[in-house]
């Protein structure tokens, strides 16, 4: 009997346990670290600690139990991935979106006033955070969906989809204009409702944690979690070259709005494709990728 006809060896019990526990366990650990940071009034420091722990754990798991072994091979995009992350998530989120929106909102009506907006500030903080995730997700969903459906926005979003492998380092690989649009739409909803800054910080932290978990190249199992959260198995379908699969699963943290608007996709019939990416040719350099969307217009819709 040839090796190709031999049945697959059963997974080691420890690996099976890790594959089920890794996603919810790591998210719970990061959330607990963040909660401790808030309790001692040092959320920024402990967010960075949690994010570093998450990155190290996922990187180790990517080496030991990858979902796709070919995705562990160097694609020459590590520098570009990091550079996009620093500009889109660092500069845009910290200095542009928050500064501009907070400044404008403060000018119109002070955020410190409990009467601002209709946000239920009397609720326990955990319930406010859950509400924030649900409310902002509506904006995140539509910001992501129009980036696929409007050709002039797709030019910027294509930078993210041009990757040929998913792993933790390309979590933040977004053109800064694409990132600006998505963050602005999601956060603006909460500002308009009058959500306090503490809730916004929690939303940003949860989004960052789930974002890295979503892009990791780790063999995980999810079961019913994929009916609620944007898990790696759902996001791998989203990166498919087949647009019947790729133009699905637009949720950032949750898949609630995908369920409601009919863009949820998952199948147990086969694995998500390992050959991912876009049909257009994306330049290899970071600066060239920043300039690419501004080239003379042509149909780049995905």
C-alpha cells in the first residue's frame, strides 16, 4: 500500500486539546491582563504586555502546529508588513483618528458630560464593552464590505489581500487610507452615541487581540465559536482567490452582521485554500505599495 493511500495518523491528544483551547484561552488571558491594567490605571502598558505575550505564543504555535506549512516559508514581505502596521495601526489610529474625532467631539459637546449622547453609562463596564463591540461592528462590517464592492476603495484594501500567506506579522498590513476609513466609521458610531473613553480603549484592545488571532497560521478548532466570532477558519475563506468565498465574512470581531446580511460563509467539505491572494500584481516594496492605489484608474474590483 502506498503512503498516499494510508489513513492519516490520529492527532496527538495534547495537540487536539491545544487546537480547541488556543483561541478562547489566549483571548481570555489577554482580556484578563488588560482588566488588571485598568484596575491599576495602566491600561496602555498592560495592553502592550498582553499583545506581546499573544504574539509570542502564536508565533511558537505557528512553528509547532501550523495550519498550512507552506505559509511558514518566507515571502519577502516581512518588512512591508511591519511598515504597514506601524503606519496604519500606529500613526493613523493613535494620532489621526483619535485626535481628530476626540477633538471635534469635544468641541461640539464635552465627552466628560454624562448627558452626552444616549450611551448607558450607568451600566456595568463589562456590559458597556459588549455593547460597544456590537455597535462598532456594524460600522466595521460595512467599512470592510464597501472596500470589496467599491473599486476605488478596493485599490487600497487590495494591499492587505495581496498576501500569499497568513501569519501574525501581516495582521496589521493595511494601507493607511484603508485603515483610516475603517477605524473612523467604527469609532464614529460610538462617539455619536456618547461612549466614554474607557469603553473605546477596551474596544481597541479586543479588536487588536482578535485581529492577531484571526490572521495566525495555527491549526485550531472552533466549533460554534465560528457562528459568533470572526475566527481564523472564517478569515481564511475571506482571503480566497475564489470571490464566491472571498467576498464573504466581512466581520471584524463578530460575524453577527454577516449572518444578518447573508455574507457568512463556512463549509466543512474542504479546507480553506492555501493559495490565497489577488489577481492583480502588487509591487514588493512598501513605498511602491503605498503608491500603487493612486496609479491611473482601472478596474481593480475584487
